[in-house]
C-alpha cells in the first residue's frame, strides 16, 4: 500500500468537518478549552466507551477539579475515584504525570510533542489527541473507530491487526488532517466511527462521506474492515480467602504498586495449581501470603471475570485463622476492617463484587 494511490483529503475532510459541527456530541470536556479535562477524558476513553466513562469523568472532576488537586492527592484517593474503570495503571500513570506537570511545567500541560510524550503513561495516541484537541495542532489520532472508517472509505481489505495496515492509515490521516481544524477533524472521526460507521449495520445513509466510500459503493461494509481472530485467551482458576476474626472483621491485603492492579486492595489468594483442590490451593496461598494456617473453610461465592488478556473463575471461601499471626509477606500492607469500611478502599472489580455481597449479608 502507498499513500501515493489515495485520493485528495479535501473530498473527505471538508464534508466530515461540516457534518461534525452540526452533529457533534455534547460532551463536558469539549469546547471548554481546558487541557486537563481533555487529557483526563482521553485517558479514560482508552478502551472505554463514552457512555461508560462519562459518570467516572464527572465524579473524578468533582473530586479533583484541577491538575493541582490531582497532583496533590494521595494515590489511595485517586484509585478510589478510578475504581470501576479498570486498567488501573492508567489512573496511577495519570497521577504521576500530573505531579510532573505541576513540578516541571507550573501546572500547564505541555503543548509540544517531545515534552508531552515524556509524561508517564502518555503514548502517541494520547499525545496526538491532547495536542490536537486542546492546542489545535495537526496531529492525527488513530484508534479503532478511525481504522474502521478509513478502511471502509478506502476499501482496504487487508487485516487491520497488521502493523503495516495501521501505519498506512496513520499516514493517510496525517496527510488529510487540515492544519486549520485539527481538533474538529479528529473529534469528527471519533464521532463518525462511534455513531454512524459502527462495526455492524453502519448508518451509511447518514454518513457525510458515503458518496466516495468504497465499501459503501461496493456493498462491502459487512466484510470491511477485516480483522483476524484474536489468540485464545487463557483462563485461570483463582481462590481467595475471606478471613473473619472474632469481631467479624475481614482481612484485606494491598497489592504491590509494581504488579497488575497495583495499589488496590483484595482478599488474599491466588491461582490454583495443577492437581490441587480449591481448598488445598487456598490453604497454600494463605500460608504463603500471610504465614498462617486456616480452618472453618466454607464456600462463599463463585464468579467469572474477564481482563484484557485472560479470564478467571474466582472461588471465594470464608475461613478463620487456626494458627499464627498474619503478616504481609507478598503484599505491601494488610488490614483488619469492618464490612462497612470495605467501601473506603479501592478494590479490583471481581473483589468489589465480593465486598458488595459481604455488606449485604451483615
């Protein structure tokens, strides 16, 4: 593929931007001229739909209205505000980057590529989005919506999982983005992909560029874009112990900052090894993590949960300590808390389902 073979961008960008200015979604971070709000929205919208992210965005802004508030916050409070969005490393990175912006740039998010890319957690996509939308600089953003719109518009039938296809589309939109309206162009692409050029049954009659769309003209919108099947997602069986003391307090452990879901709290446990029963695995994990043996093991709840790269079946058991005093051997901290206090700590989604059940069974 070569960008020499593509048509002029004016035929695409002009009607697209005209359509956007009439039909754009009313979103709280748009047209406000606040780079912090725009940056936050872009971080939240990575792998999260607008309708899902919106309530989290509003709560987060209420809790941390300025970048100074975010930079000065405790990590615990940031994770509590982020809870439910998933991909917690995004929240932690945002927090660290906010500190850098306050310390090194007096609270002004950098308006140039080199500096903004140095911020923790800011990749090419986020940098392009913030620079174009907040500062109106001609950096094109490419996400799943853009890949779908452009592959249909240009009739690209190659696998969009291929890096060469993604680079080609990146080059196309980089050539087509108008220097006088980069913010509107990028946001128009997002809105078009989200509302009109949907993955299934796109609303082609409402599309501002349907007249020159190859997939529409050749009736191939059902097969373009082509995306090869993803690799089979691994599955793990997990056991956790809801350890209860004589005062009906529960033992929770804090995950190390350097691991997945770092900084969040959880019920201790781990993966079931081959040829282990659930109870055997739980006893082993509790001994390894806390240095105690347990008794009175009773099934509490079983649930399934999917992460980005694997799935789990989680088996939770209530239990009591038989011998020993618990120590944080593999976590950064442990606490005995009441059921009511569970709401004060940030938990991964699967564990949060358990805390909700526990609070209902008081």
